[in-house]
C-alpha cells in the first residue's frame, strides 16, 4: 500500500515539475481551458440570475386576485383562510382604500380620483407563487377564479410562457456550447500530452526495457492532464466571479429602476469545486486518449 501511494505521489510531483518547467506554455494552456469552461459556466449563471431578476421585479410572475365590489369583511377573511390552507407562496392583502390612495398619489390622477362619487377599486390579494412554472401558475389562477366573491384573476400567462421558453432555449444552447467546448478542452490536453510523449519517446523506450509497466508510464501523464484541467477550472471560476463582481452594481441599479431588489448571484463553493472537477475529468480523458494512442505507436 505504501508503495502504491509513493508511486502516485511521485507521478504527481513529476506532473507539477512539467507544469512549472514551461510557465509560458502552462499559462497559455490554462487560459484556453479557463475560457472554454468559463463561457458555459457564465451562461448558466446568467440564466439563473435572469430567473431571480424576474422574480424580484415588481409585478413579475404574480397573480392578482380582485374581489367583487360587494365583497365584505367576511368574504375577505374566507379568501385569506383559503390562501393559508393552499400555501401557494407569499401573498398580501391590498385593501381598496389603500389602492385608491396609491392611485391618487400617481401623477395626474388626484383630480380624476377626486371627481369620482365613490371608490371604484375592489379589495385585492397579490400572490407570489413559489412554483413559477407556467402550468403551475395557470392552475393556481384557475383555482383562485373559482373561489367565492372573486371577480377577476389576473395573470400574464403569455409573458410567463414566452420567458420560460426563452430559458429552455438558453439552457439547450448553453448545453450544446458546453459540449463543444468540452471536446475542444479534451483536444487541447490530447495535443499537449502528444507533444510530451514524442519529446520523451527515448526515455519511455528505455523505461520499458528495464521493466516499467504501461501503468507506471501512463501515470504522470494522467496526473498532468488532470492537474492542468483542475487549474483551468479554477481559473474559469476566477473569470466568472470577477465578471460577476464588475456587473453586480450596474445590474442592481437596473433592477431597482423596475421596482425590484436584487443581488447578483455568483458561483458558490460547490460550483467552483464542480468546475475544477469537470476540468480535471476532461483533462484526464484527453491525457488517457493521447497516452493510449501514442504509447501504442511507440511500442
């Protein structure tokens, strides 16, 4: 067992030595790998934040329940009781008098409101559902419309469907882009390992002559590919996080103009670890393919 760990530790040290032996080449490789991993990662972060922005902006993905004008306190309490039982998400009650005051405070509406003989606005409930899928929102709207003394239920379902379709297309596009860039990352590692094998062809032949196994010869190249990929993943996380920090303030100001309160979400520690792991796996795969092909040719 000690021999096993000693061999792997020696292979890891050899991989580190090769990375440090040519810093410029290593830096360029990390840049290519980092950009390849950063592009799809940034796309996923953007889509995740888009959903969050729409949820925080005023009036987006909300269901408005308007009571009948003759609805009294008893009917309002009945709707409140049903909402508590249904637990659709966050909700609040907007009394008709408060709604009239807000409307009256709007520019140019004070004189119009003053000329009205009575308050024409109904009591209302504003519901912010936890499940914002289009089908779920429509089912909630249908349920609310069947409750007693509910005159109208407002939901911009067409907008929600369009936005959901946009997110699905975005996710599919980013998935395809991630697949293409993953193939490019494997190709980069494949070529890097190929050059190293060709440069050390004589050493590999001598090692075989003195009894070195293929696993012993492959191991340093595997570690090199995985280590290079993991460092590239961390570099990609740095790029995405830096872009998020630069965009956080402008995005927050933009959302505030639409009545929202939103903080741009970046990469979590789990996301960063996943990016490093994906980079390491793709680097190992590229090294494995290259080593298998070129060692066979040398042999």
